[in-house]
C-alpha cells in the first residue's frame, strides 16, 4: 500500500510525497488496529463476560477473571499489526524494521502473559480436584512462569539487539554460577516440591507441626519458595519449601484420616493410699456393674491359687490378694471401653508407669472416635473429670505437691 500511495502522490506532484505516504500508511494500520481492538474489547469481551456470569460451570468465570481472553485478544492484535506492517510497509526501511521489532516484542510479551493466564486458570480449576490438590501445582506453575519469563526476556533482548538467541545463550554459559546463586531458592523449592509430591509427604489442608519454625496449624499454600501455615492462634508462618526436605516435621494427616485421635495422659496416685481390699470393700464394690464380672472372676482365681499353695492367709505376706489400685485399673479400662466416644477399633489400655517422686502414674492410652479438636478436648476433659471424682471410691488419693495453703493449715493445726 505504501508503494501505491507513493506513486499516486508523486503523480499529482504533491510535495513531501514520501513521508506523507509513510504517515498515511501508518495511520491506516493504526485505524484498522483500533477498529479491531474496539470489536474485541467493547463487543466480544462483554458478551463473554455475560455468558460467564450466566454459566453454572467454573471455567468460563475463571477465563474472564484471569484475563485469558483479553490477553488472547491483545495477542491477536499483535499478530494483526505485524501482518499489516509486512503487507503495507514492506521495503520501507528503517520504519519497517522499527515497527516490526515493536510488533514482535508485543507478540512475545502477550504470549507470555497468555501463558501465565492459562496456568492461573488451570490452577484455579485444579482446586476442585482431589488428585490435583495432592500435587504442588502452585510451585510447579511458578517454576514454569519463571522459565517462560527468562526465555521471553532472552528473545526480546535478541530482537532488540538484532542477534540470534543462541548467541545470547552461549554468553549466558559464563553466568551460570551467578544465575544459580540468584535463583537458588526457586531451584531448591522446585526440587523440594517434586519430592513432597512424589513421596506424598505434604499437601494443602494437612496439619503440619514444625517447632523449629514455630509452625503448628493447617497448610494453606504451597508455592515455589515457601509453604504457608495458618497456626491455631491465627498467625501465619512461612517455611522455605526446601526446609521440609532438609529438616524433619510432623504431619498429622494420618491421625485425621484414621478417624481417631489419641489420648495419652497420666494421673499420679499417692502410693500411701494403695492397699489390699478387704472382704467388706469387695462386697461394697460388687454393686458396681462394670466391676462385677472382674471381681467375681478375680475372686475365683485368687481363691484357687491360694488353695493350691495352702498358705496361712492371716499373714498379709502369704498368698495373693486383690488391691484397690488393680481393681481401679480394671474398672477404668471397662468404663473406657463402654464410653460412647471411645474408638472401638483402636488400642485402649490403662497401664502403670514407673513410680517417682510424684507418685505412681496411671496412664490412660486410648483413641476418641473424632478428630475434631474442640470435641476431642471436651471428651478428654470429661473422662478425667470422672476419673478424679471416682478415685475416693477405691480409697485412692491423687498425689499433689503441698501448696502454700497446705503449709498454713499445718501451722494452724500445730498452733
């Protein structure tokens, strides 16, 4: 077109025919570009936005929200602009070279942005997929964005200086050490994300505990360089992704998936309150429904054993006898098994630990039938409320270090 305009203007003897022809051609190119821009952004994009608003599916909304169509439209405009330059300004150096370089840079930039939008759409859609949530897609996509940005930057520089990208790549070989230092965290994060995913070590929604970094809460985000943890006190902790590979951490996912949460707590019994049961004690405890089978069976077992020994039972050191602490453990285990919130398919036991200065620890080891924190704490508190209240029925006392009030009472008693 520039050639024909120049011939026509020259034929009518118009002064400055060459620059006027160039300006007219550029004006036509810009006019066509503006018309196409108006059609795409003032007509097509509003139509697609209304369609996305009426659609019940997620992907149309994601496409609009992540600017996928608008960037695609700008990319199409770049190709159209480049086509017009080749068609209308071919042979018009140096303007042709400058505008062609501008159009190529335009195409590369919006190709990169379109790639970013596509990854963002895929990431948002993957949030509804159970399988995709187990993969560190955010870190992988961020790695792809970083690689894409580096490649496009390299290509833009090659276009602006008029050199082949291979020449620049050859020159970058000497800067490998510097690049490795600059992008150390992204590289380590990418490798760590792949390892976390391949070994199924961590995913969004897991309860992570990492005391070294003060993290104790739910994982809310796994990116290329950091893992974000929302702690139970509503603070946010960020952990370097590669630290999850180099350091140890606790993932509570197994507990959540099992359906039961462990109670492992002890009560310290005052050893001076432990004694043998008398016949009166046994008769009184027979009224306890959970103890009746144990007491009946134990009495028969003890009587049979003592009869075989033929020992003098008037001496406490001879034969076997039932103790209040053993009977308490038997009752407690039966009571916990009958508890409506104990997990019937997991380990449940009541055991003695090694005695110490604080008395004899009796440990409850069991699992609740829920993993919800508030419900778990309520169940655990109810269980130990009952245990502490029932100890006097067995003649047992809880060991407790003397307090200031105890000392005052002793002083008053002596006075």
